[in-house]
């Protein structure tokens, strides 16, 4: 695989208490809804 075809991947963790805003933070960082923020 040459340099122009390499794919890079990162893994992050967002930890915290329930209802602390983790999903809201992730959605804000991504700029779209990627995780559920309510039932």
C-alpha cells in the first residue's frame, strides 16, 4: 500500500458519570448526531 492509500485510525475514550454530557460532547465534536442523547 503506498502512502496515498494508507488509512489512519485513532481510538479515543470519553469517560464520565451518567448524564454528564458525554454523548452531547461527542455529537458536538463530530458535528452531527452520532450517539443518542435521550430515550
